């Protein structure tokens, strides 16, 4: 796939119905983990997002900076256009940042906008 972006998902972007609604296809990915983040849940108010996911509460992660904190998930290779589609799917509680994964790879990940890691 030309000009791909790496996207790490620990939540609803791993669900086939969400992938079909957001990307128009089912994604294949590789297991990895996000280090230095803790996971909780956030209530989703956007009816279109709830309809796509079938869930009123979605996982969300916040930066802790603690190496012992890890969140398991999947890394997907997607196009720049698909990344924009993911941006549209995610609600305002999330902010897209670049993060280093346990494997050493870097990927985009949606984190709690209130607790995003420092830039750099």
C-alpha cells in the first residue's frame, strides 16, 4: 500500500463494523502495546459514533509516563485518507498523537486530549 500510515488501536477501531463504516474495508494488523499510558472508559455522546460501534462507552488512554503502564492493541497500516476518516470518527475527547510502541515502532494513536503526552 503506497504512502501508508501506522495507526495503533486499543479500542473500537479494532471492531469490524467500525472499520467497514470508517474505512470501507476490514483491516489486518499486528499485535503491539502502547507504553506509558493507562486505560479507562469515556462516555460517547455522538449518536453516529455510538451507532457504528454499538457502544456508549469507549476505551480511552491517558499519558502516565510510567514504563510499567501498558495498553495492548493492534497496529494497522492505513492510507492518509483513511487516517483522515479515523479523525472524523473520533470524538473531541480524543487527540491523535504519534507514540512509540513496545515493539519500537511509531504509530498514530488517539489519546485522552486532556492527558496527551508532551510534544516531542
